[in-house]
C-alpha cells in the first residue's frame, strides 16, 4: 500500500502541471483575449479578455449549472470506475473537469492516466463548492472555455446578463463535444436547455409555467463574422485541443480572405433561387492547410464541411482507381463496362446503357459504374478500404459490393483531405490554425508534412491524368478553367440527393458538396452541374490575386 501511494505521488508530480495551472491557467481572467489572424495578417476574430467569475457567481447561472449536473457520483471509486472512452460524461465532476483542462489526444493512454490522476487530485483537494466554481470557470462549452467566455461568444453579453434560456443552454452543453453549440446545433442546444429548465422548475428556481415559456422563447444570439463564419469555427476547434489558454492567444491561420470571399460568392451565385439547397466547400492550400471553408448559407446551423457526412457517390471512385493503379493497372488498360452481378446486386449507369470495352481513363472520366465495380472486385475491396484509412478517412467503410459507388458517408473535409493526399503524396490533418502565441510566447506550430501515403509517384501522376480527362471531356467539364491545370472527379448519390466534386486546381485542392439537410432529392442535381460550376468559380479565383 505504501509503495503504491508513493508511485501515485511520483506519477502526479511527473505527469501533471501544478494545481494552480490546472484550475487557474491564466492566473487572472477566466477568458483571456483571443485574436485570430488570416494568412494576410488581417483579423478574422478578436475577443477582449473576459473577467473571471465574481466571488458569488450569478445566481441564475449557478442554479442552471447545478441543475444540469444533478446528483453526480463522487469519490475515488467513481473516478476509477468511469471508462476513459466516456470522456468523464457519466463520471464525477472531478473527472469532467480534468478531461476539460488537460490537452492531448483523447484516445491516448497517457492522457487517460493524466486525466484520472488529476481527477483523483481534485477529489482529495477540492470541496464540492470549489468543484462547481472551477467548472463554471473552465468547462468547455462549444469552442469556449468557461461560462463567461461562452456567454460573450455565443450571446454577446456577460454571464450576469444571461436570460434563463441562455443560461440553461450553456449549462446543458458544458463538457460536450465542441461542435455542439447554440450556433451550429440549435436543435440539440434547445433540447438540452429544456431539460435544464425543467430541472430548475423541479428545484423551485422557476415555476413550471416559466420553464415552459422560456423553453419556447426566442433565442438571442450574439454577432458572428459575416464572412468566414465556418472557417473561424474550424480555427476555434483547432484551439480547443490545447485546453484553456494560459494567457492572451494570438493564432495565425491559413485562411485566405480573398479566396474565402470567392467561395461565398460562388455559392451565392449558383444556389440563387434554390432556398432549400445548401452547400459546403473546402479549399486546401499547397501545404494541406485550410485556405477557405464554407459550411452553409444559413446563419444558424451545422458546419456542413466538418459535421455533415453524406454519400459521396462516384467521387469515391478516386480511391478505387488509385488502388487499382497502385496494384499495377494503367490508364490505357481495358475494362469491361458490362452488366455485373454480385450477391444479387447489379449496378447500372446513369445513361441507362453499357459501353462495352473501354480504357480505365474513359471509364473514370465518364464515371461508368459497372466498370468501376468490376475493377473494384479485381483489385479487392479490402485493399481500397486500407488505402482510405491510409489517406486519413476515419468514417465506417464496410467492404460491401457498392463500396465503389460511394454509398458510405463522408464529410467534405474527409474527401478533401483524401484528395489532397492522393495529389501530394502525403497525409494532412487539414488544420486551419498554423501557429499560436500564448501570453506572448510561441506555443504551437503546425508540422508542414504528414506521413507518406502508400501510393507511388507514378500512380499519382496517372490518377491526375485521369482527373484531367474528366475535366477535359468527361463528367467534370463544367469545372474547366482556361489556363489552369485542373483535374477532378464528380459524384452524385442516389436520386440526386447529393452532388459532389473533388479535385485539384494548380496546387490547391477543392471539394464541393451540394444538397439538402433533410437528404431529399434535388431535381436535376448532379456533381457535374452546380457543384462543378462552384468548383470552377473558386478555381478561377486562384488565378486572380485579391479577387
């Protein structure tokens, strides 16, 4: 027992920062100032320092957080009995607090140990009141740390001025993944707020009628950048990974304001007259960083570029043909575009006919489904899935016969990352933030290169040749830009629910999705139509500096 205690003490000293750094990393305001800068040095977002919680937190906010937390387990057994994968969501407040405060890979065994040790430290050294105050000051709420920063970021007002709906919403979202916020997931945020409001009524803080009235009340949000809203969101998510800041943050991003505006203009132009249709666009620069990102036209709603997985359709054939090329096939090799039956399933082509023996390049450029599935079966579905994993795709990819036709869902960012890796020969995490200064000291810088992908230079050049053919004479003709090297692959999911295009324009990579949030069919939607025209306009802006 004594030896075990000594080991625990040593681990605490080695793996954890001092308690003051954990509970009050800034040594002052709960929310230090933040400046996000674009690649040209202009300001994307500026937030002034927010004061820390007063000696007596606002009574409404305190009550809302107490109601949201409910009766949590406490003590060492509760800490040790909560699985690491849970992220502290069902464990004691000490574990939730530790999970929020400590940066690192959520799946790391070392981080799991550090989180548990910190939680044990808090259990032994903090009273329930101190736990609650620390949670109010440091809880992650969306992309903000602490109720004061969250109140100002999402509602444009200090915590003491929050109305019951706003206070309940922040309390209900505390500790959840950063993509859940009043701005990006309003339905989830309102549902969580309603639960907290009902809990406040049960505690006598509100009457049942007041709780119901506030649950249905209009939500008043703060101001958000008019241009680059979703790129700013991506940058803030990058910063969340490092935990609460220890001082003012100045973060440089790869966002190109002129390119961002060009993306927004292209979407507005080509979706005019289609009020129910949305779009997402990701542009990665030659270094694999996010140069522009568009997640939707609505001011409130999901960041579709990051959070809305949809079927990519034939755009997934990029991976099928890349795997085939790496297995020894060549663009001029013949492949049969003829009926093929696998386990009772037989794919057809969009034009309703088969085209006999064609070259791989022609099958790719014109997106012949039967040829792609036949090629998939010869290459092996497992090989294609392995390549997808090597390119950074983490979405579930069951090796079904329809794999080649993109029936498994991906986000636009995933497809953009995979396309960039195929074009450039190495992986990318596609960061938005490239460099961070914390309290005047450089704290972080993005690595320029990722891991090499298992695709040879010859394979990459052959794939790019086929992508150029799709733009020159195939389904991606609308993406052509005179004088610019452009190659792409289009995709359309079943019944025109999703239209896609992904490809390169010079050294940049662009991925575009168009569709409805409710996944209903869009008349006449195809990847080679509106998505390709958006792609073209964005690509053309790369040739006009400052456009």
